[in-house]
C-alpha cells in the first residue's frame, strides 16, 4: 500500500506515475485542506526519486562552483569529485562506482537524465516500493559502472544513465507480467513507451562517440534481472516481502562484488603498467621498474610494458637492460618505429654502432614521413663518423618539417661542422624563432655571433636568456 500524496490516505496504487488515491485522482485538483497539502509535501519529500534528483542537482552545483562552468566540465574536476575511473575505481577506490552516479558532464547531461529519472523513478516506486527503488538505482548504477570499466580499457565516466536504464529494465518484466488486472489496465501504454526509450537510447548511444553504451547495457541487464525477481505491486514494499527483498539485494551485492574482484584481477597487468607509467613521468624510476616488471611478469608479451621498461632503464643509465627490453619490444611489435629509435640510442651507449645504425634505419623505413626519426639517424651517423650521411639525414628531416626547431637546429649543427657558418646562422635563427626556449639553438647563435664579430647580437641573446631565467 502507498500513502496518497494529497490526502494521506492508504490506497492500492493503480495509476502509472500517480501518488494519489482514486478519490483525489478523480477530483482532478489538489486537496484544499492544509492537512492535504502537508501530506502531499511529506509524500514527495519521502520519495526516493526526488531525493535522488536533489542529490544529483546538489552535486551538479558543487561541480559548477569548482569548474566555473555550466555547459561542460573537465575530467580533473569530475575525477576529484568521484568519477568512475579505470585506474582509481579498480585501484583501491571502489566507492567511485557509487559516487559517479550522481555526477554529470554538463547541464544538458543533467537535464536529460533527471527528466528520465523523474518519469521512470515514480513508476518504479509504485510498482516495487520506495526502499526497493532506491536499492535498485544504486545496484544498477554499480552494474553499469562495472560494465563500463570492463568494456573500456581506459575510461573516466559520470552520469546516472546506468542507474536509469536499470529502472527502465526493471519496469519491462514488471509491466509485462503484472498480475494485478487494474494495474495492468492502467499501465498498459507504459510498456511500449519504456521499450521504445530503451531501444532509442541504445541506438543513439551506438552512434554517439561520448555516450557510454556499456554502462547503459550493464544497468539494463541488472534492472531486468531485479524486475524479474523482486515482488511488484500490490504490497511490494510491505514487511511481508522484506525477507525476499533482502535476499535478492544481498545476492545482487555479492554478484557485483565478485564481478569487481574478477575485473580487478583481469586488469591487474594494466593497472601496474599505468602506475609504472605515472612513476616514470614523475621521475620515480625505481618504482617504475618494480611496477613495470610486475606487469611484464603477468603479461610478458605486452610490447607497451617492455617499451616502458626500456625507457626507464635508459633514464637510469642502464643501456644493457634497456637494449634487452627494447629488443623484446621490437620482436613483439616489429612495426614499432619509436622502439627501434630508442634501441638505436641504447646500442650506441653500449658502443654497438653498426647494430645501432640498423635500428635507426629501420625506424625511418617504418615511418618515412616523420622527421624525428631522421634526426635520430643523423645523430647516430655522426657518432659513426659519417659526416656526409649525417648531414643528408638532417637535410631530409628539415625537408619533412621545414619549420621545426629541432630539425633546423640539427641541420645547423651539420652546416657548422662543414664550416658553413652563414647557413648555420640562418637555420639556428629559424630554430630559435620556432621555439624561443630552445637553449641549444640560442647558445649556438651566441657563440656564432661572437665569432663573427656581431657582439651586439650575441649580447642581446645572452641578456634575453638571463632575463627569462629570472622570470
């Protein structure tokens, strides 16, 4: 039984979306008494649908304040507030599977979701009861969050869509198999409308890049299962069904926890890799090696992990270990041009010039349109003592990217070695114009200007550098 939102009387719900008894519904107008108005307000304040909407709106306001925007929010702010994140949700913060349900990416995202929640939530309350509606929202949201993490290797998600699809999914079997004749007659039109809502939104999600259909489907499947198992009106929220409801939701919680731990186990190598990558970028090389090796032990044939380890060892000055990891990388992924270039550098550090040149040349063969690989080849050829071939490689890099700072600087160095100071000055100036923070180009120009007697220019560049350092 439910309480009438207008007069407070107990009644058997029969009208989809209504929280009024038959007498008040037939009257077609709000109750005039203060008691009726008070009962109506109390009923709505106790409605979990309105409470959930209020929490969503409150969190939206907090997000607006922190991001200073209304239309669209950045990932850092949403992550700070509890967005569902692969590395965080699976890496020790599973509470994000709840909090993400109350966050939204912008105003339109919130409005559309709250409109759907209002329409579906009130109907779920009537059919399943208030307590079941609340637990269903949260359970389906967690299921949607897990499905999103499973489908996307790397993702950050927010929104109540998974929860709302769960409510829609629960309504489908509840309406299709409704035993109460009066309820079935009153709600006959809702079944097709909800089915259309589900089909349209899944089809739209498949076409829209930023819509997370995995969360939609995860919530939907959970909702359909709950809709089949939970008792529906009349008396869905009564004490008579308390044990059944408790068993169903306890079982749902166990299933979701098992799925979470299974997903964490399956994604363990990825999580270790991501942590190792973060440690590498932060300069914590020892930690990066530990995490990278742990990831490689779990997934030894992952070229990304091997490449990362190679880069870390190079930063640590261990060219031998770096070369071993980079060789494994190129074996696992023979078209990985960046790995060949880094392998070239590691082999040069070991004095293996010939094999280093082979690796650098392979990189240029794989990526003939990328100037940075020709720069690396030119540097390797310089170490090998082949000045002509080195200059040719730098010239090729400059042809591929005429306005690049590094390309102009490298070619200027080659021209300087040849004794062509005027060409060297020209390309060094171009390098500095492309990147005023290019220290090597600035120092090279200062020395050239000084050697050519242009002391004013040399002093100006030196003064500019000292001033930039002070700021």
